[in-house]
């Protein structure tokens, strides 16, 4: 077990302060907490990702977060999935997140990524823009998004009701699974749970009222998703 805290680089949204919200960095936060590894959060803004992270990774790859520095092992790892695999291999005495079946978890992740990533982000896309920082930072964020997707930010985010319906359609089968088992792959929390919880937290962090009333939405769809999300909250 590491005696020196792992340094964990997380994404800071100015209006939220030190509140974890990014679906990618949350995967690493959940993983570290499930494994009960000691870590220290290093907050970076979108702008700082491009100035600080390249000096840390020194790989020439596109700078992104999460990044961890395992001080004890003198290792630097980038990308949430690569971090999870590294921690799984390096600290086998800690609780597993793959439980000997990485393929099962990555298969579920593929379904979640296709169905939820963009839809959940777009539900709160305009609020992320508003929370991004000063006017110059907001303008750059908007320009970058519109260049990447080839449409205006307003067109990209679309009709929130359409996005919410698409999310609920994807969640339907997962609600059924969670009505029968505590976690997505059985009795133990794992990577598939980490992925789904991290995706949901982006809406939770940005617009809590909408998240509770329109995504968890117990009234018409049962309590399985809410109860699972509450179980996952101890690792957030």
C-alpha cells in the first residue's frame, strides 16, 4: 500500500469551486475511493490543463485530465481507464473494480458511453458554459465547442426534453438490473458502476434539482436507480 498520497489532477469549473463534476475525472475519484487509496486533489481549470498537464506527462499527447502521479512508485498515468488498470495491477490488495472480468465492465461502458455521455453533458451544456469563468474564457469555450462539433452551442445542446427522453430510454434496462442486484454486475461495486455514476454526477453537480426530478425520477420508474446512486455516494 502506498504511504505517500497519490496526486490526482481534477478539473475545476470556476463557478463550482472545488466541487468534482467532470465525468472523466470522477471515474478516477470513485476508483481511488473504492480502493481506499490515499490521495491529494490538485485542481486545474480548462486553461491550466493546457499549461500544467504537458509539463507533468511529458508525452506529447493531447493534455487531458484525469492524471495521477503515484509518488511512491514514481509513475504518471493519464486517462481514467488507464489509471484504473494501473491501480488494479499495482495495488492488488485493495478492492477490485474489475473483479476478474474487465471485458464485461468495458462492454457495459460502451453502451453507457454511446447512450449517455453526450446527452447528459448537453442537458447542462449551457450551464457549464455559464460557469466556465469570465467572458473571455466563456468565449473561448464556446468557440472550441462549436469548432469541434461544427454547430452552435445552442444547436449542440438541443432540446433538453429530447435529451432527457434519450437518457431515460438508456437507463430503463439498467433500472431493471438494479432492481435485482445492488450493483450493475452483481453484489460488488465495479467499473461499470463507476462509469454510470460519473456520467450522472455531471448533471447532479451542475443542476441538482433537475437531476433529482428528471433523471432519478422515482415517481414513475421505481426507486432502484436512486437507491443505487445513494449507495455510490459513499465513494464520490
